[in-house]
C-alpha cells in the first residue's frame, strides 16, 4: 500500500512539473483543446480497463487461459474505442468548439492499445503484492517521459510536448511492466468466463463513467459554451487544485479503504474507525486546501506564470470544496468496504446529474468564475446528501459526522480569513507574500486548534497511541498544553 501511494505521488509530481513548464510557453486556447481531448481519452480508458484488473486479482489461483481471455478482451475494447474516438468524436468536437483536436486525439488514442497490453501483466504483479516493482517502474517511466516532454517544450513543441509525454509514459510503463511480470500473450485463452467478465465490466464502467463525467464535464461544457481559452483558464486553476488532491486526499482514500475493510471483517462495525479517520483527515487536509485558496494568486503566478493570473480565482474556489471532497472519499470507502456498490452508483449518479444541471444553468448566466462558485456550492449540498445516505448504514448519526469535522473547518476558515486580511493590507512581492502567508496561516491554525479545540486536537492525535501522536503530545506538554 505504501509503495502504491508513493508511486502515485511520484507520477503526479512529474506530470505536474511538466504541465507547469509547458503552461508557461503556450496560449490558453492550446491548453483548452488538450484538456478537452484528455476528457475523451480518459473516457476511452474506462472502457479499456473495464474492471478486468479486479477480476484477475480476485482469482484464487492464476489461470493462464483466463488471463489470455482478458488480454484479448482488453485489446478489442482498446481498438474499438480508438476507432470511435478518431472517426466520430474528433470531427464532431472539432466542428463544434475545439479546432485542432482531431490530430491530437489521433495520436493520444495510441495509448488505448498500449495500456490494454499492460492490464494483464500489471494485474499479475498486483496479485503477488509487488507494488514496489510497479511503483518504481511507473515513476521511472514517467520521469523519462517527463524529461523528454520538457526538452520538446523548450524546443518549441508547445502543447504537443504534453501529448508526447502521455504516449511515451504509457509506452515505457508498459515495457517495464511486461519485463517485471515476465508475461506475454501466448494463445487465444479460455473463453468460459467471457460472459461473467463482460457483465462485471459493464457494471464497473457505468459507475466509473459517472464519476469521470462529474469530474471532467466542466471542461466539455465550458469549451462548448465559452471556447477553448476559457477551458485553458479553468484547467490551469483546476490543475493546482488537483495536485493537492493527489498529494493529500488520494493517500487518505487508499489507506481508509483497507482500514475499513479490516474493521468490517473483524467486528462488522465501522463507526469508530470512520469517525477517527474523518477527524484525522480533516485536521490535516482542511488547512492545506484553505491555505492554498488564500495563496492561490501567488502560487499561480510563481508556478504557471503571470499570464495565468485569471486562473487563481478558479483554484481558490475549487480548494474550498475540500470538506465535501474528503467526506465523500471516506464515506464512499466505507460503503465499498461493506460491498454496497449500488449505493455508490446512486451517489455518483446524483453527483453527475446535479453537476450537469449547475453547468447548463450557470455557464450561460454566470460565466466561468460564477459557475465554478456554483459548483462549489453544489458540492456542499451533495455532501449533506452523501452523509444522509451513508451514515445510517455504518451506525452513525449526522451530528457525529459534523462534530468530527467542525473544529478543523473553523480553524481553517480562520486561517483563510486571517491570511486574506494580511494580503489586503500588506502588499509584498509574490514569493515573499506566499512564504509570509503560509507562516501566518500556520500560526493562526495551530492557535485555533490548541486554544479553541484543544481537547478535540489532542484526542484525535492520540488515537491508537501512534509514535507520531506521542511525539506531538510531548511537544504540547512542553508548551504546557497538558490534558
């Protein structure tokens, strides 16, 4: 699990650095066209995988015939998806609102075939819990592709540097995975499990597609109504937000699923584990995102360049969705641990439906920034609905959940208000403003948690008598904050 998390962090760090460098060298419209193209590439990837990794990992014994059947199934899905994207999707989107997208899609669909070849050997490594090998090879491949993309960007390739990076990363990762797994297709396989595999894949594709649409539908509709340049501005702001999600929320989600599954298997009860994880995750993630909202202007200017200043308000607005995001991740992990996939599907369907409604109503009337703010408001309403659906099944009440997240929410809000006030009254150069804002915010948040919510903070940190908790308690004791 640790290697899986570290691999994801390494891969996303490389991708973020390359994206930030290329963003400095291209126009918003170019980034917008690529962002729209990536939505369709990610949709195709859902069909390419189609739940096959789960099927292979769940097999009690490795079945070479079954693995071969899965390989050909994946390859067929990849080829069909590639043809549909190039022949139908590309020309339609190019004629509507994204000129120049067809050649980009024609190159990126190569990843469908390359990734489909990797599915079975990657699943074989996961069966043997060889996450270290997967992580090292994944990060290595992304690093090589990243260096190549940076070189191309400096040579003036513009947005095509990101296209080459995506294809090269896919190719290098597949080659290294095949070598590590020592597996190659060697026949047509056994097709006895074809129908169950197809049914399982169809169910997972539906849920994954709803989740993807709710996450990336803004790119499509902003492009359709406002044009590629607006998508570029939105995507750069969202990229800063998504980097925080990858580094701060995804590891929490990964760890929570295994924790909840173990708790459910041992006692059948998740309430204590869920409440503690909610409190712990809120304590550490809320100030990160609210702090990022406070320094978004300086962050965007320093990382992406001053030409992207309009993206700062997008990043700040999206960062305020942290509480709904964290609660949704943990609550859905609890549902997954209890095998309540139908509830997850209903939640994702409700999320996608309301997102579409907000976008269709908001974009023509509110514009880019106003619609982004409306999406943030929608996420809080969705959070309430998520809690109402989830908590009864794990033996909790809504009040229990709100008490677990209320103190960090108050402390993080004070962080945001205090830093914003300082920025308004004490202007500084961007780098100095960023550093001083972070320092002041940390002081404000620690003071709020230790003075206003001391019992909550100490109880959350001391849960389970972990070494980190013991070290923090010693620091508090030296500061005379004893229990």
